[in-house]
C-alpha cells in the first residue's frame, strides 16, 4: 500500500497539481478589492488630516530635512519626493498623490494606479519617518504585492472589461502571479500576528497582565476621558491584556479554517477598532483591517458590487458575467 501511494504521489505530480491550482483561477478578488479600498482610505486619512501642515511635515520647510530624506531614499519606490525641493514641486507631487489615492479608492486605472500610489505613498512616509505609527510597516510590504494582483474586479470603475479574450498561457501566468502575490500578503498578516504575540509573552508586563495600563498612560496613545475608564479598572486591564495575547496567538491557525474564519475576522475588526479609538492609531488600524480582508470568505465577498463599466467598455455576455462573478472566492 505504501509503495502504491508513493507511486501515486510523486514530486512531479505534486508540482503539477500545485501549478494547476495556482493557474486555474484568481483567488480572493473580493477581499483584495476591499484591501485596495481600505489602503486608499488610510492614505487619504493621512493626506487630508495633515493637509494644513503639509509643508511643515513633508515640504521644503519640513522638520525632517530634505537632505536626510535623500540619504535614506535608496530604492526607486522612495524617490517621489527627491524632486520636491521647492514649494511648487512639493505641492505638485503632494496633490498628485491625493488624486492617485482617490483614483485607487474608486478602482480607476486598475493595476497602474496601484503602482503609482505605492510609489507616491511609500515615498511620502519615508519623507518624514518620524510620523510612522506602525501601520506603515505592513503597508509598505503589502503595497508592493498589491501591485501584482487584480484588485479592481469589485468595488471599482474601469474603462476596460473585467473579462477579456486572453490566450490560455497568458491567462495562466496572470493567475499564477496574482495568487502568489496574494499568498505573500496573507503570509505577512500571519507573521505580524505571530511575531507580535511571541514578543508579548516574553515581556514581564504582559505576563503580569498590566501592559495595557502602561500603554494607555502614554500621552500619544490616549483618548482623554475614555482611556481613564479602562486603565483605572485593574480587572478590565488584566482581562484586555491577556485577551490581546490570546487573540494574537489564535489568529494564525483559526484564520486558516473555514469554520472559525468569520468569527476571527470579526474579532480582528473589533480589536483594531479598539486600538484606533483608545490609542488614536487610525492609519495602523485601517491598514490592518484592510490587509486582513484578503481572508474574507467567498460567500461574503460575493455580495460585493462588481466592477462598474464606463460607457466605452465592451458589454459582457451573460456567460462571461457568471464566469467572472465566480472568481470572487477568498483564500
């Protein structure tokens, strides 16, 4: 029996099965569309809430010198603001960044818009690294992978049809690139949760159940009038501290199961909304919720509005619409 099983499951057949799985269709189109929207919302939040202070934060008069930025802008994805040495060029690059973020929010332009946004937004963060709040860590990595996926099949407007007449080889290569990039995004989420949990359980304050008390006492991470209600209740502090640890430990294995995926995703949304409200880390929370959307189950993702076509585009035949809608499934 063992010999027969070894003949059936050979390395060659395993590789062929993996290749067929990766190239058959694109996964998680709905979840990736939600991720695109959430990333655009986070970017616009950063742009607009700091709009009146843009020169002091990122412009020629920034508290972080332009020369210091040029020293750390060592990759092409960080070069956008190297030309912004005058008020005019800074205003041009900054406002182009806002327009591109709006286009990405609406799904206009598809993958080229995502690439442009990654270039402009990663450069903006690096222009003043003093403003980073942690959300940039996952965003910078995931944005690069987002450039290689189809994130505009849902919740978007487009000049082009979502389903075109592609050659079989071209379609399979496109599907494989999409799915590998999706796996890389999902892997980043699992790493963030697992590493965060591992670091916490090694800390004495987390082991004693008092870490949240000290976190909420930091002025930058406080909601006046509300945080006090939490950190003044020792039992609530203890419960929330250990709930955080157990949730982060449980997320990686549970998110990979169909049975508990919806529940753990709901818990993740509540968890990050709590961080946004109590610690004022809005962009971090939006980025995390957006990245976690790639795990959205297909039965929920299928309810998202499909891509709206602008008048110039080709009208899809009914069978093409059905085939395209079927590809929304999550991981």
